[in-house]
C-alpha cells in the first residue's frame, strides 16, 4: 500500500523559512521522480517543484525559483522542500506527489502571516 506522509507545515512570518518532508512507503522510492504541489484557497493546484530519480535534475515554478529547494534522501525514502523567504502568496496546502504512479499525500498546511 502506497503511503505519502507530509510534515513540517505551520505558521510563519513573511521572510521566514520552513522545511517540508514527505516520507514514502509502499513503492520503490528511488526509481521514481518526486514532486511537490500546492493549492491555495480558491485556486487550482499547481506544481511547485520536481526532482528526478537520483536527484540529478530539479525544476521549479517561476514563482518559487531561488527561494525553494527540493531534495531527496533515497535511504530514508523521503523528499524535502526547503522554503526560504516565504511570502503571503505561498500560503497553501502543500502536497507530495509521485508523477509516475499518480500517488498523492494528504497535504500539509503552510500559512504565511504577519
């Protein structure tokens, strides 16, 4: 059974940082590209970042490039999203997603508020 469990969300002031984690199980983690999506209230879900299997290639939405970093630890079957210089517009539920399998986590809320 595939499980994706996100953690690390919370409330942070503008300019602050958070690191999200997504621990995976139930599939061969190191053979899959992994990604993070987010969905703000009233908006469509959008791709935030993606990392290839092996971690050699990453890509980001223009709105987060230079502020967010995606990484992975294949030993721990975990993908991370380091988010720096957070802004109000980053407020959303963040989801871990496996593109090759169509698997989604339950999401973790990130709120940027002064």
